[in-house]
C-alpha cells in the first residue's frame, strides 16, 4: 500500500511516518512546505 502524508515534517506527520514505516508493505510519500523544518524526520531521510 502507498500512503501520502501531507505535512510530514510536522508533529503529527512525522509520528505517522515513523509508525507507517515500521509496517511491512507500506510505502510512504510526504509533502512538505517550501522551507520545511526537517529536524522532525532527519532520522528517516
């Protein structure tokens, strides 16, 4: 299954990405602002 997460660098989006990437068969894509705060997802990217 493929999932699109809008606001992936935010609090909820980053936790959702972390949760989903721990599941088998999930491919997550994210949308961010032009100048995102990536510190919430640095461990993922």
